[in-house]
C-alpha cells in the first residue's frame, strides 16, 4: 500500500564571511585555544557582519537549497523557518524570506524551539505535507546568536556562531516499505521544568529588551546526553532498527563531549557521526542543516542513505527525525 512521504529534494547552506578563531577570542576574554577545544571541540565560528540579518542568511541558504533541488521558488507553498534570533519581534522572519523569494502564495511562519528548532521544523512540515495541505516546503534554520551573547562571559561566548541551512521537502508517493525515500518518523519532546538552565534573560513582555544567553553548562550537558540518546533509541525502535542500520547520524552541533557521550550511550562510533562544530561552533537551529549540507556536498551522505537527526535545546526541547535521503 503506497503512502505519502516528505522526500528531501535538496539542501543549501550559508555562512558569514567573518571567521573568529579561538585565538581571536583569547584577546577579548580570559580563555585559550586549548581550554575551548578541550571543553567543546570548537576551533572557530562564523560571525554575521554588521547589518547582516537572520533573514539574509536564511534567504541565501534557501536559494542554495532550491538550486540544489533544481526547483523554482514558485514551486514552494510552505516555509518553516526555525530561529531563536528573528529579525524583529514580528513579523515572522519567514515572511521576509518568502517576499524576497517572490512567493505570494502558501504560508510562511517562524518556529521557536532553540537548538531543536530544525528537528521541530521538519516535523511540522512533514505533517503538513503528509496531510495534503501543502506540496513542497522549505525548512530553514537560521541564527545570529552573536547578537544575544555576552562577550565578556567566557563560558558562553566561545560556544556559539552564526549561519543558516535549509532543505527542500516534497510530498511524494512511496511504496510504503523500508526502502522508501523521505521522512519515516519524527519524535518531539519538551520539559519546561528546566527552562532556567538555558535561557535568554530578556524579552518583550518581561524586560522589554533582547537580553543575553545564560547557561548552566553542567546541567545542560547531563540532560543532553541522556535525552538525546533516549530519543534516538525511540526513533530506532519505532522503525525496528538498530544503530548499525543507520548510515549517518547528524546531530545538533553543540559540544564534542555531548556527541561523544551520546555515541557511547547509544553504542555507535565517530565514523558514522557528521561533525562540523569545530568549524561552525553551535549555530543553534542552523547546525543540523549546515551539517547535512556539508556531508552531502563532500559526498558522505548519498541518495538512499538512512539518516538519523537529533537535537536538544533550551526549554528543554529535544527530538529526532529518521529519514532516507
């Protein structure tokens, strides 16, 4: 019996030109390259230029994804843009991207789940496509986290970077078997009891300011390893799979120690994990699509490969998506 699946048609990415190395950061805060690499695995990150907006980066990534998909923007009737750093409180950054692409039909909106945003965005778009309400979707993760960092706090400012990634999804009829292309299952979780472990200390209704990112690193690490490994296991069990069946794990790029801890808990190896955080830092909702595009462009992820994506972010929110490219 055939079914409708959300099939990946293309991917794209954008990174700002400005590279900030650990040595650069050591000149403005009390830190060293060795300290940052040992605790996070990050060596450099990109920082948006003055006047470069979340929508600018999201638009560039969207155009690259459309080109990769060999698709015209007018073919898209849904845009889901995951971000915690929108251009403005409103309107949604997604409608700016929609307008710049010349799209005047369908729907466009932002989604806020912090570092889990892209996984949440895939899930939302997948459900719209499977329900038949839309045919083709752009799912974008775009962040300018440099704008909400306290550049005097060495525990947070060294971890994050700016960038954007995007994918094009298309509703396609598939046979309904294990060899199908597209998204198989999505799994989302949240637990607001831990919202004060990773948050921004500002907002329109509380302080009327943007605020700065605050984080309890040890608590975030502990929950991240447990929650991510757990949701990955849920995704595997839901599809009758084991870690050995997965061709590529594409995790949120937060911290190398989190990736190592999760891999150990799940029982897989580094060889199957796509890692870009050493060059990108933590780009929040943009990290998974950036990693996806990197692995596709360098030939690692090929058509037919089974890919498991997973993330955890402030809230706490976390989730996983299992798909065949």
